[in-house]
C-alpha cells in the first residue's frame, strides 16, 4: 500500500485552495479566488479575503475531492499553510484543516507558503534535484534559494527582496499607468504591443543576489509624470518595465546557478506566469547549459495542490506532525518547509 492521500489547504491571501496528493502525484485540486472583490480597491483587503475564505473553504474541498473521485474518509493526512500571509485568512484555513484532521483522526502538518511554491514544480516535473537553485517571484516575495532536501533540510537564502517584491512592483506601476488590478497580468498584456527598449528603467543591485524593485517603481512613476498633459505611451512603458524586472530576475538566478555549480534552476510563484520572465529564463538557461523547470500556469499562483505536495513530502520523510496547539505566523521567514508555530509565536 502506498503513502496516505494528503489534503492540502491554502488560504494565505485571496485564493482558497484545496489539493490532494499521494506519492508525488496530483489527484485533484480546486481554487476559488476573491480577486474580483478586491479589484475595485486596487489591492487585497484582508477583511474581505477572510470572509471569502469562510464561504469558499468547504465547497473548494468538496470540489477537489469530486475531481479526484475521492471521499473525505479517504484522506490520510492534512497539510495547511500556517504562514506567511494575512492573519485572518490564515486563521480560516488552519481552523478548517484542524477540524478535518481531528474529525478523521489523521495527522496535521503546518506548511510554509513559499515552500509550497517550490514543491508545486514537483507535481509536474518530479522530485527536485539535489541541489537546485530556486527563484521565487510573487506579489509579496522575491527570493533566490539554494535547496537540497526540501522536506528534511534547511533552505539556504542566497538573496531576498529588500523592499518591493517583483509582483508588488507590477501592481503599483500598473495603477500609475491606469491599468487594472492585478497589475502583473495587465502589464504582461500591455507589454505585447510595446517596445521593451523604449524606456531605460534601472537594473538595481547588479553585483548582489538581493533584489530591490522600489527604485524601478519610482522610475516608472516619474516617467509617467513626465507625460502630464500628453498621452502616456502605456504599451512602451509596460514593455520596458517588464523587461527590466525580467532581466534582473533571470540574470541573478542564472549567475547563482553558475557560481554555485548548480545545473537546475526552478522558477516558481505568481510572477513565474509572466511571459517575458519565462522566455528570458529559457533563453539564458539554454545559453548557460542549465536545466530550467517552471510549473504550468495553473500551479504558479496560490493553490492547495502545492501545500498538499509539501505535506506529501513531509509524510514520506517521516516528519513529525504539528502539535495540537499549532498556530499561524503571518510573517514567518522561510527556513524549513514545515512550519509549526505555537500560540505564543515560538516555532515548535
């Protein structure tokens, strides 16, 4: 008999996700997004997100089970995002996960949200090579990691964002350009008709693995202001911004692989869905003889499948389940894939 079926629950921001994984294979998953409810505010409103999770959690779990052809009683373990993320949103997911785990009498595992993004790639391409370099690019996080054993070992940070993450930069500049929220997809669409060399936006911190997109955001805002009273060439601005961000992300990631003697780059997170980030990563990895792995678009954004994937790895590695008083840590640093903070806020 194989490993138990793991139910993963994700509720860190505005997507409510549930996924089912066993032995590294995705059996089924479902996602409900409250994105449309936040769009008119130009960003995620925590209270709206929490309420949306409350309404969506049960139907999403049921839909994931239906798609997998499974019953609730088939679940052998539950994994849930315990951080980082919006406090109220995380609490909804954890409460639901605890209820299911306790009702079924199965172990519960707390999972770091960003480790979930890393594990998402395993559902498409199999186990991660040891070692690999991972570039996480999302709305709130941009990190360059050296990963060996995701389930058992510590995660080494080569570089992190010092201010605005890549996705945050896209969202804020999109608003300045008069484009809709979420900004990432809007910038990507507008960029298709623009010239990526039209505006020389800066490439910050060229000699470091760390990231800083605040200056790029400011430069884009100043450029837009310089067109006051005239029509803003949005397509050129979007293409140039996207090129600057993609250039910085992929250049640092490929350099990290080369300098650390690592043959595989894994690019994950919501911004990994950006067409220019993907194409430039492919181009530069090919030139450097590096294998590139990027999850399919459906697994780039937040989802429960990625959390189930981490839970599955933890179960198969013999990791200890979460304690009964496991809580959330909305600002948890990424150190290990398992995240089992207790009510006092101290990691177990």
